[in-house]
């Protein structure tokens, strides 16, 4: 049995990343015995998804990375997509470099994954160019996400904002509702559907079902993060029942 230690940097009000990522990797453990995944979290204060609180939360990332370095993780994932994308195109590179620098100063060689960068990486692995997205954000923040994705070379054909500003309320949304929400999108010519462009909005129970019903690849910020974490650990990115991204069909 090989233990893989995963460090997580999450917003203080996040209820979902520490649920969905472990759930996916527990399912992988059951399907492919031999690897065990252990999680260590550091939190950054954020209650409401506003530009001001997102900036303040980003400022805490280095402190959180310093705490995680003491646990000697094998990989570190920072998990608030909109906090990064709201800062402008390409900011995931800045955020990842900042965390990586802190880890290196503390003697940790752990690779760093951001949910924002992971979503771009996963879409690239799928050769997806034209996409549709669902977010829990208010429309101005969704527009920031769309701008970020399009700056990276993607075409966002349609986007749906659920307009929930309280981050705790986002984490309490029923993922089963996504099985209806996606039908409000124009999916003509779309290569992939991002069912949740937010690691706080629960979506894992709906990903496989919506993929089968929609007839196109479906992913989320959380499944993309799992995809990149597994790749950084040198493991096949496979998780049963989590959509085609984690079926083994796509690799980096």
C-alpha cells in the first residue's frame, strides 16, 4: 500500500472540496487497490464571493502553503477557482508560482495544482475548444470566468449563473438540480460542458448522469482538479463514475 499525501488550500467556508475530492479518490482506492490518499487542509478566510473577499483570501495563500509544508505533502491543490480567475487572465500561473516558492523555501518539492489551472489543463487534454459552463456566481463574476477561459483560447458558447453570493449557501446547493439546470444552456456545437465552474458548488453526483443524458463530455472544477492531482502523483487519472475525463480516455 502506497500513501499519497495531498495538501489542500481551501476557503474557510468551503464545504465541498474536502468532500468531493476525497470521495473520488476513495472510489479509486476501491476500484484499484494499492494506493491510499491522505488529505491535509489549510484554510483561508472567505465567507462571501465578492471581489474584495476574493482578493483578501488570495493574500492568505502563502501562509496556508507554509502550514502545509510542515506536513510534507506529495502534491498541493489550491481550491477556489473564482478567487484566481477574478484577478485577470493567466493569474493561476502567478498563484501557483507563489505557493510553489513558499513550499520550496521550506524544503518541499511538492507540485502545485490550482482548480483554475486544472480546468484549463483538463479541457486541453479533452481537446475541447467550444464549451458551456454553469456557475453559482453572480453574473459579473461569471463574466470574469468567461473572460478568463476565452483569454486561454476557449470559446464559451453559453454560461448560466445561479447567482448565489453567500459561499456557505453555494456549498449547500443540491447537486441533483444540475440535472435540470444544464438543459437551460445552448449546447449547439459544444465540445464539453463544465457542470460546475466552482469547487464549492456540489456536482459530483450529477456529472456521470448529465454526461450520459447530454451525450457529450461533462466535467467540473473538482473532477479537473482530481485529474491533475492524479497526473502529478504519476498515477493513471481514473475514477469510476466521475465522467469521461476520469475514465482513462484522456491523459497529459
